[in-house]
C-alpha cells in the first residue's frame, strides 16, 4: 500500500495497528502513544494492554509533517464490495491457515499427552513403592500387637485390604499405556487468525492523505484548527526535536509530561503547559498553583510559550521555594 507508516483515522481519532510501525515510531521518533487494546481471552482486564496504539493529535501532526506517516480514512475504505476472485483468494488463505493451525495444535496436544503420560507413570511407580512400604510396616505392627486368635497373615491381609480401599491402584495395566485425552477435532477448526486491520485484503482501499491540509479538506482530520492547537503542535515538535519523550499530562494538571528518555526507563521531570504566546499574562494565583502542583508531584512545572512570527519557543520552569 505504502512504504510510510499507516495511521488509521476513525472518528477523528488516530491509531497505529501493527507492531512494526509502533516500534518504529517509538524507537526513531520518540512517539510512545497509548496502548488501548485488551487481550481477547481477558477482555475485562485493563492491566496488560496491547494494540491499537492511540496517538495524540500532536503526535499525528508531527509524524505527517515529518513525512514518515500517512493518514488512512477507514470509514471510506470499503465502499465497494470485493470481487468473486478476491473472495476466492481470501477463502483459500483462511482454509490454508486453518489446516496449518490444526496440524500445529495436534502436534502440541500430542507433546502434552506424551509428557503427561510419562509424568503419570513415574508418579504411579512412586505411589506403589510407598504403598508397599506402608503394607510392610502395617504387617510388622500386626505381628507384634496381634491377639491370640487369628494369624499374622490374616491380620496383614486384612490391613492390606483396608489400605487398598482408600488408595487407588494407579499402576498402568501395561508399560506402554498412556492416559487418553479426549479431544474434539471440530474445536481446533475455530482457531482462525483474525487480522486487526484488513490492510492486506485487496478490497481494502482507503483514501490516503500525505499532508494535514489534504486530510482537512477531505474532512478526515481537523487538528490543528485554532491558535492554541497550532501552538501545541509547535511546542511539541520543538521538545521532540530536543530529544525528549512526551506523554499525556492530564492527571498532573498540565498538557504533557516531559521525560528525559523513554518512559520505561525514566520518570518525567516536567509537567508542561502550553501558552498561546510567550507574553501571555498569568495571574499570581496561577503561578502559585503551578508551583504547588509541580512540587507535590515531584516535578517542575514547565510553561511553554510559542512566538508564531519567529517560530521560537520560550520555556519557563516553576518550582516551589522555601525562604527563611
């Protein structure tokens, strides 16, 4: 389709759906995004998240303007039905994958049954030895404490019979016998790969936009559309170009969190708030709030002002200081 990173747009939200693209944007361009997908087998959990990777609007603008990504309009991707030839190729691919999956699952089941049978055989031998040891101990105790009537053999036989009632015989009937695991062949047929996106399907023909302006004209994308949004894009681009990593800062009272390196290795140093211009007026109450908030969260609050005429970004950090 394209050699650039595909960013799927759905309802004005941007997503990256393949692992390779997510790895590239993180390692090369410091774009971390936010994983929003869950696990199919544990749909109710939100601890371990996966694809898709949701991108902030500033991240989308940065990647497209840098020329490494394109926007795909998912809503208009399947306006025409697939042809019979395309459907036939797709059915053949599904059938081939299903056959391969069944062979693979059958081999895995066979290996598990073999390992379980070996384990059960060793366990049965160990239990048989323990059972015989208990019988001998019971026989010796019966001979020592037996009353006048009866013979030691009778007592030993009676004790052994009692043990057999509560200890099942787990010795296999033949050395080569292994426990049988009931399997249903039809269960394996439901193991079918479902791709996250239909990128590889020939009937997936989304309109592609290589510039933000083209996507705006088509109504697919609208960001940035205000002076504040343009200022955020400019500040974001400047911070990324300086080597920082940026994450969402809503929980810390700012626009972003600014990290000196990858979030998996570093804590953030700044909570960034973007101002419309470098000369935007702040009230004393705002300055105190920014300083207090940054101190409580063990970060400095970073005020970022963008000059639209010169394209320069000015930064001011606020930290709470003690006097006296």
